[in-house]
C-alpha cells in the first residue's frame, strides 16, 4: 500500500511540474513585445507636423542606424529632403556614396494628422519590420535606439 501511495505522489508531482511548465510557457508567449509588421508602412503618428516627425526620424536614424555602426545599415546613408516646396518632406535611404542614385527606401510624411509612408526595395527586406518599428517610435518622439 505504501508503494502505491508513493507512486501516486510522484505522479502528482510530475503532473504539477508539467502544468507549471505549461503555464510559464504561456506567460512568456503572452509577454512578448509587439513587433511592427514588415513591408510598406502607412500609419498616422502623433507629431506636431510632417517636417517635425521626419526630423525626429532623421536624427535618430543617423544616431542609431548610421553613426552607431549598426551592421544592418552598413553601406547606407540618409538623405533628408525636409525643406521641399514641391511635394511632401521625405528621407531617402540610399547606398553610401551614391546620394544621387535611386533610393533603397523612402520615408515620407504628410497631412494633419501626420501620416508616415514608407516604400522602396528595403520594404521587402528582412529589415523592414525593424525599420517600421523604429520609424513609428521615433516619429512619435521616442529617443532610444532599438
């Protein structure tokens, strides 16, 4: 009888351990941070105006993508076109040393409320989700790097 109780107790302990492990895994899955989807981005952001939103993106992009030596952005440069009289302000992401070439990414802003749009070859790259998350955060005023 004693052996049967001991085996039953061990089985109960295993069941509790498995349930605790399952609950922990569910909690970890639920706590994962939001990741912006990849691809082209079209979103309204909380910014005073289109130029101000892109100034924020340009400042943080230079600091976090270009000057930091981030491997993902090695070989790229930012070309801000914020003072445009014909069209919306925009930032071009171009190959370094080829500022006059076709952009790899265009980040533009317009309207009130401010609407950010991204397009270009980099929107189809594995980097696009990160770019979108950074652009959304920086245009809304976040200061840090990802």
